[in-house]
């Protein structure tokens, strides 16, 4: 039965990718024809990202457990970046790379709960300079150790509209701040209330200057059992189909957590539907770049591991759908070119016709999305500069550097090569090829690519303690930055 489920999932994934690939050529032709908008017409940006939503956990990706009808429909109208990865798969580092277009060892946020400086030109600042209204709703997690404190304007990276808390996972008792140092509370399940606020923002800005709005949800991050009851009742843990890389002794716990995880996802999928309907109601659906993605994934007992920071696909790969009918058409397309967090800011600025700041390190792939450029990325860097929290050294955590290509994952730690997977032949990463003589030439080639990536990003691959000392971060004996809730 388990093998049947594996084959079914593989069939669904292959069918989805094949269908998307068929229409990609048609989409590219349309993209070339529509790629130039009037000079005075700037698109809106609606950037939706969840916390800890792994790439596999959608219906359109072939997950038999997921109930995501709105996302599945969105996927039929979007470019699907199937090899989007988090880069440094943990909350604060991803968000700092998103907001700056820089790598973690440049902006210095390679741990959770350390503050992002104002040294770089931020995402919001770049859009502000182009005449946009900018806003952020939900989770921030870039203000250091005080997760529930008021964040003043000079620490908001240029965002004008602001209804934010630095970080919380108490989704049914969730607070935020706006312009003043007055704590406010979201009504009910915070992701739904935040989505309603985002819809209000869209209505209020429908006829004015273009806007760039970021909506940052806390779910489906743990705790897994706190979604609204109407969504929890959709999932029976005994019917959850597990990935084959979940150890047998962890299956019961995995099913229990996954049932709650998918309940959160089902709730967020309804939120996606509400956002898309609001854009349509105000006739903004064609001129809005709509992005759905996540900051990183969640192991959920695959490989016997939990949470994030790990270099396996459940942790590093994220969903990434981009819909922009005015310039890209509405035919679905799949792009398997690897793309990472520092590339998002320059790519969306390029797609919006906005100059990319000199402080950005990532690559502008907007030409690839438009169909005017060939995919030029063969590999992206994945890093864990300093393990902390549940990935601390006493729990098996280690510093690592690696690459994710279309086909392979290659990783080494401070002691040398560690992991090598052929992800096409071994999609659940159950056969580590590292240091096996018959794969020595492949490993040598991947090591060469990784070495060049480290050189390009000025990464000496030192111990995490060296980087902590360099940046002056305050941490405990495990390397974790302490924080207050």
C-alpha cells in the first residue's frame, strides 16, 4: 500500500510538471508579445508568504493530503518555480535576504532574533523611490530579541503601512502594532484577520498609486493543532499518507502533526481565494504581480528530523507561484531553474520596471520569467552559517554549505563532504551517494560549483562562532540568540 501511494504521488507530480511544460512554450511566446508595458503603468505587487510551508504540501505539487483548491487553480494561471529554495532555511535569515537581496553573511542575519541593520536599500525603499505605496501585514521577525515589542518607524525598512508583530505563533491570541505604541489584537485566527486587512488595503488603494503589499502569515508553522475547527475536522490523522523517508517509529507522531499542518494549510488556501477574489472585484488581477511562497519548509519527521535549518528538500524547498497576466499571460508555465531568496527582490523589481539598488547581491531573473532570457542559474547556494535552537550541536546540528541544482543536492560541513543526492532518481533523498567511488567524478564537479559559489559570495566557511563574534551577536552556550516573548 505504501509503495502504491509513492507511485501515485510520483504520477501526480510528473503529470503536473508535464502539463505545465507543454504550455510553457505558449506562455513564453505570449510573454514576449506582452513584455513591454506602457512607461507610466507600474504593476502592483501582492507578495504572500507563509511560515514553514514546504514545497511538497500542495495539491498542484501532487500531495495527496493537501486541500488547496484555490492554489491549485492559481497554479494553472501562474509560473511555477519548482526549484525555489530558501537558501538559509530559517525565519529571520530568509526574511533579511528577502528584504535586502543579500546573502546572510553580508546582512549578518544568519540566526533568528538578531536585528537587521539599515545598511542596505530595502525592498520597500526601492518601491517607495519608484512612487509606490508600501505595506506589511503580519510577521516581521527582523527586530532582534523582543518579539512582542513596538517597532518604531526607523526599524521598519521603509514600509509605510504597518500592522505587524515581530513574531508569535499563538495564532488565536495574536497581537500587533500599527503607527503608535499601542498593542492591538487580531480577531480570532490571525491569518484570516490579516487577510481581511490585506483585502481592505487593496480596496483602499485600488484607484491610487501602485502598491507593494507584503502579507506574512505565521501558519502552518507549529503549533500544528490550532487551526480553526472547521479545517481541523477535514483531516483524520489515520488517513494521512506519509512520505517514505519518515522512520517507522515516528509515523504516529508524524501523522498527528501533519493532520494539523494540513489544517493550517487549508485555512490559508481559503485566504488565497479571498485575496484573488478581491483583486478581481476591483479589476486589479491583470496588473498585479501576485506571488505565493514561503520562508522555508518543515521536515515533519522526514529523515527523522523536525523543523527547518536542515539541508534536505523538506526544509529548503518552498512553493513559488507568480501570476502577472498583463506581462506574462495566464497560461501556466513551469521553470525548473533554481532560484534562492536573494534573487527575489531583484527579480520582482526588474519585473516592475524599477532600478535595482547597488546593495543587492541576488540576480534579476525577470527576463527569464518574461521569456526573453534563457534560464541562467544552474545551482543555488544553501547555507547554515551557525546552527542554533533545535538544530544546535548537541542535537546533531552542524554548519554546512551546499548547492541545490535541478537534479542534485550536494552538501559539506566543516569536516568535509556530507550529503549527495540525485533528486530525480531519488526524490525522497533516501540514498546518500556522498564519498562513494562510483560517484567521485560527479562529486568533484559539484564541489567545484560549490567552491565557486563560496568564492562569489565571499564566504570563507568558518565556524559559526567566528561569525557570531564578527557580528557581535549575543547568544547562549548553544549559539542561540535569546529572545523574550
